[in-house]
């Protein structure tokens, strides 16, 4: 998970006897976050305008040079902090 407006970084890894490219096969990454198709690094600064906790579900695809593919589902949760203050006496 990542806080709204926060920086995010994670790496996905697939193995093969040839080079692999990574892509989003379905769903969507949060606004401002992308995947590097060569390294599998998912990173960026979340820049959406969610008003409450939001879960983004997406499928990443790893494809090797022989066009063999493997898909896996991931989620990133955007958390939103409290915007108002509260005081207890």
C-alpha cells in the first residue's frame, strides 16, 4: 500500500532462459505509478484524487523472447489520511 501522494517502489521478477518484458495485461496501476517493461520495477509517486482508501487490482504479464507468457494478479492500496483534526477533552 501507499499513502495518497506518496512514493511507491516494488520489483516483480520472472525467470526464463531469455530476456523478459513486463506489461499490464488487465486492470490499471494507480495514477502516477508505472512499470518498467525491462526491469519489472513498479514505481512512481501516486497522484490520483481518491477521497477514500482505494484498491487497484491489475494483472502483470511477463513475456519472454519465445512469446511464452505468465500472468499474475497484484493489488496496490491507496490510503488516505484524516483531513480534519479531532480533540478529546
